[in-house]
């Protein structure tokens, strides 16, 4: 089965995690969400990445990219 990671809502840093718990999962995505999804991913399968985001914090987006890159390498 393919690994699926969904990035939805505004991309925010970890400092905003409390707000995500208050507003809901589809409102924002933190780098920790991507890291947690990768931790449970099957390394023998490909990753399908779904992005439904208007944008957000560049540093948080870069942290997500680094997590994905490190998982692949």
C-alpha cells in the first residue's frame, strides 16, 4: 500500500501547534505532522503527497521539505 501524506491549510511552525488543536486538522499543517507521517511510513513503498494549501511560513515549509528529503535519502 502506498504511503499518503496530506498537507492542507496554512503551513505553520511548531509554535502554532496549540492553535491547530483548537481549530482542527484541516486548518493548518505543521512540520511535525509530516515527520510523524514519515515515521509511520513503509520504506519499501513510494510516498503520495497531497498538497491543498494556500501557503504559509517559509521556514515551516522548508522543514517539511528537509524531512521528506531525509526520508528518501
